[in-house]
C-alpha cells in the first residue's frame, strides 16, 4: 500500500507543475515593472538614501541648522566629514579693555557669539551611507538627499562642499557637483 | 536532369537546394530564437529583455553573432586538437540530415523518405557523440562531467521517446512522415488518440535537447558551462546553433507525428506547420523559465521509473487495440 500511496503522491504532485506554468504565464502577459532608464526615470525617490546634505535652518534658507558640535565628524566610521567653524572675529584692543573693565565691575559680560559653520566638506567616495551622522546630529542638520543619478569620470566631483550646495539650493539651483557641470 | 554532358539525378538537385534552404532556415531561426528566448525570459520576469539594439532589440542577436565571430578560437593546453574541433562540427552537421524527411507542407519537403522517422531518430544520436567528444577532448573536469551526464541522459531518454513514437507508427502503419501527416484528419490529430505518447514524447524531447529543467549537461551553477566550457567564439556558437536546431527538429517531429502537420481546420498549408512548431518552441521556453533544474538522480528516476513503464504500457495497449479493432 505504501508504494501505491507514494505513486499517488507523485502523480498528484504534477499539479504543481501546472501551478508554476500559470504563475509564469500570468507574469508573461503582465505589464513590465522595470523603467527604461535613459528615456524614463523613476519618480519615487523620496525614500532614496543618497549622499547626505545639510538642512537649512528655519528662518534663513542659506544658513544650516548646524551648531558645529563636530559630533557627526567624530561619529563617521569612514572619516568622510570635515567640519570646521568660522574663525571667531578677533576682538579689538578696545573691546578687550571694555570687557575687562566690565568684569572688574562685576557686570554680566556678553559671551562670544555662537560658532558659525565655516567649512563642511563631505567626501562621498569614502561614505558608506550608514547614516550614523544623520542619527548623531543633535539639531537635525543632516539628511539624506535624493540624488540617485550620480556619474562622473572625476573622483573630485564627489567631494562635496555642502555649504556651497546649501547656498545653491537656497538660490533655487539644483545642485550636486556632478550635475552642476551639465 | 541534364547539365551539359553530365546527368544529375533529380534527387541530388532536390537535396542540394534543400540544404541551401535549410542553411538559411537554421541561420535565421538561430537569430530569431535567441532573440525570442531572451524576450520570453524578460517578460516572464517582467522586464523588457533586449531593447536597445534595433527596434525592440531585434538586432541584438546579430550583434552577438558578430561578437562571437570576432572572438579568438582557443584550445586548452593538453586538449585533443582533432577531436576538440571535430565536436562542434559533428554536433551541427546532422541537423541538415534530420530536416531532409521533414514534411513542411503538402508539397514542401526535401525528400519523401520511407523510413523518415527512423532516419531522424538514428541520426539524432550523433549529437550525443559530439557532446561526448567535446567533453572528452577538452581536458577539463567540468566538460568531462557534463559529457558523462549528457550521454547517460540522452541514452536513457531516447528509449521512451522511441517507444512513444513507435505507438503512433503502429497506429499509422508507416514510418514515412509525409504519410503520417496525410493520414491525420484536419482536426482529429494523433494527439487525440495518443495523448500519453505525446506527453512522454514532449518530456523526452526537452531532455534530449538538453533544455531546462533537464539541462544537466551544461548546468551553469554546477559545471560552469558543462561540455562546452572550453569552447569560445564560433565553436561555441556552433553548439548553440545546433541546440536551437535540435529544438526545431523535435518540434517539427512532434508537429508532424502528433499535431497533424500542415493540416488545419481551414487553409491547410505550411503556415499551419510552422505555426505549430513555433507554438511548441514557445512552450519549450515557457518551461525553461518556469521550472528549476532537477537533480541528476531525479532526472534518471523520472525516466526509468515513470516514462519508460508508461510508454511501454502505451505501446502494448496501442498494439492490442490495433490488432483487435
């Protein structure tokens, strides 16, 4: 009996062959899902994690939210971020004197102005898009861009100056170093 | 026929013209089937397939052929030179012989051979020899393993294939393909009387032509490319052309023997024959892109435990019915 039930199992299993043919046959007549790239481009890039870029602050689109805490540069495992503050304006001799006098009097002294971002260099050739910098930033000044179409013959094209990019974006220029050549 | 002082038998002229026509047919089919195969593969996986060269990628196989012609013919160190180059030619040449008795239309055939079916079955075996030689002479373990698989597979699957065709031959009382087609009615084809034989023949045909899911002699994931691992350029394309030609041959045989050849419910003619052949080829491709490759023990089990007993049973029942009715 065991042999016969085994045989029946084999014969009934043939149905799965028809099921397989039905699936591929259905796909054969279904519309294609791929995009013919140079002629068409995809439109669902909002979830794409492209090279990181700076986020503009709420009141000034040319200035980033960045507070130059350097946490992103420290967190980056590949060391592709170079962040530096603008050198603070050197106080003149009179200012120093006035400050010292005020301190001597016991008045409240206005502290130095908050640091301002001077350079934000981002070497995309080293970046592994892990997103640690985006997660680390305490003020949310970094985000993934949606630059999906990156191509260049030049390695230097992928070393971005993100501050200049932000300024371009504020002016309404679609930026991204490799595209800017076109 | 008289050409000047020499007398040439008319059959010879027929054969020469037919061989010329077959060269064209095979070459054209090679191009079309490569394109079709890739298009079918693409659409089954919901992508366009070749698209850039020519309209809908139609010129892609031509570009591929040019590339293959331009490639260096390379022979591995220590390989058997004569057998190595003989194998692709030996694989390709019998195709002409196999097409000679094929009845493409009521009047369209190279020669009306009385033992046409036997001729096809006999010379189809040469391909196995070619594959064996290719694997043996390449001095490569993948090639040798592929050849060993090809031989055991083709030898095994030839038996049920023969038996299933034999049951039709019993019914029709002839091995002449033209007569077999003539004896079928416009709608009542032999497949109606012999459905099991047709299924067995079709499965065996897939195995005989080394097509997926029975493509073990050239299983890419196990044997690199199997018996043609060491072949490059035109030598490889000869194998490929031969493979596609054998698909055409088995589909032609299936059409003539089981599907009524050029008969159709209206306007009987060669177009019916070619239409059925291409429909069968499409089914071949459909199978290829649906099923995964079977294991080698499974492959032989299907043959020895299922197809062979079933085809024997079919043959006995047919013989009995032919005798009684």
